[in-house]
């Protein structure tokens, strides 16, 4: 009986991943030709979900996973059944400087998507020397932008983005600047037209590319979650963070 429930649950997650991947491909086909060579990365957001479900998703072909909470990421990434698998972790939560060492200690850490101030970038840069496995291994980072300008949201201001990217490029040699990330306002209905947060992030990328003379194709856009990843891809997202559409609904936040 135990075995049976396991099979049913596994196929459920595998089915969800397959469906999301199909929808990603479909959304790709609707993009303008400038994006045609970009294959968006699917990050499966596994916060609050147990290691066993992550393994199910991995066995269904999923490689990139995202977590919001430092302690949870440390625990899951060190789980014996996860350590043996080639999982790439994205940290996508708010990061305080006193937690930088913990995040960098994560085995197979692939990307920190939420760098939003100079001091945090500097702290990651100096600590990474202790944790990297090879001298020339840079840690991928994205700059989180508060495109909706909501005071309770993390992320740098739109107009501060270039200066922060410049700081990373000039002073943080152990970091690889990979792109820009936004969460954006919740509950936007794409039938009202392009999501203004996604348009803002694109605009930010243009400004960063122009002001710092960077090839725009080397600046990723992390935008889109379960309710709007297809829409985000149509607008040029290169990295979607999808949780509930893969792992099922999470219990509502109690904070
Ligand atoms: C939880 C979370 C997601 C995934 O949200 P879903 O709606 O479950 O897809 C994506 N990005 C961030 C930053 C999150 O915190």
C-alpha cells in the first residue's frame, strides 16, 4: 500500500512537470523572433515541500530547484538522498548578511537571485572564497529589483539597478553577474495587457546594458511564477520560478 501511494504521488509530480514544460515550449513559440535562441530555465520552487518530493521531481528530469528560507535550503541540500543527485540550487528568498555563510555552504549552490544592495554583494564576494571548490569558480548572482516599488518588498529601486550591477562587476570578482529578478505585484491579470512589472524589468535590463556596455543577451530575466510564467516567457523571461503548479498548493502564510 505504501508503495502504491508513492507511485501515484510520483506520477502526479512528473505529470505536472511535463505539463509545465509543454506550456513553456508553447509560450516560447509565441515570442518575438529576437528571443528564439533562448530556452528558459525552469526552477522548481520546493519551499515547504519535503525532500522526497524534490527527489520525485528530479527523477522526472527536473534539475534546478529554488528555496526561499536559508535553514530549509541548508537542511534539504544536505539530505543524504539529495547529496547524491546533481541538483542545482537557486536561492530566491530575502538574504540577510548574517546568513550569507550559511547559504554559501550549500552543496551544489548554483545561483543567488536576490542580491539587492552593495553590502550584501560585498559580503557574498568575500565569503565565497572560503566555500568555492575551485579558485576560478564564480558564484552566479542576480540583482533583485523592486519593480512594483512596494515598501514591504525586497529588491533595489529601479533607478539604483545600474549602480549595483556596476559595483558587482567592478568590486566583486568572485561573483558572476547573471541577470535581473523581480517578484512584482501579486495577482496581476495578464488579460489586462503585459504585466507592468515584467515590462519594468525589461526596461531595467536595457538601461543596465546601455549604461554599462553589456551585451543585453548576457543579462537574464528571472520573472514569472505558477500563475504567470507563460506570460512572462512571452515577454522574454529566461528563468521562471514555478512552485505550486509542480508541487501543489502550499498552506497559506501564517505570518
Ligand atoms: C514561492 C515563490 C515562487 C513560486 O511561487 P508559486 O506561485 O508557487 O509558483 C517564486 N518566486 C519566489 C520568490 C517565491 O517566493
